[in-house]
């Protein structure tokens, strides 16, 4: 599993590098060092954390969204693909 530098991991999570560093300092997400000695996040830990964030997020259910397209605007990390008879 690859490791992601703090900047890359923060971008995938949709937060600032400062936020991710605060979470790491607070023990909310595990960090490691990459071969260059820089702070990094293991890919598995990042995927687990992204799932935790998604599970606890307010998805705005019940809100009406008008004149906004989400197509090609999703940023993040794919942690699971569900396949059924219609699509994957």
C-alpha cells in the first residue's frame, strides 16, 4: 500500500494540511515517515479515516439542491466499490 505525503492526503480528504496535521498531532489519524523522512500517511490508514469521516459527515439529507451539478467535482479516495446488476 502506498504512503501519501500530508499535502496529498489532505487534498484527498478535502481538508487543509494544517487540519490534517492537527488531527495527526491529536492522534486522530496515524502517521509515518516516507523514505525521505517526511511526515506521511499510510494508504490503509487514510482509507479507514476517510470512511470514518464519511460515516460521521452531515450529508445534507432533505436539502433541495437546484442548479448545481456534482459531475466531475468529486474529490477524495475510493475506499469501496459496490457492484450490482445495473452498475458498479
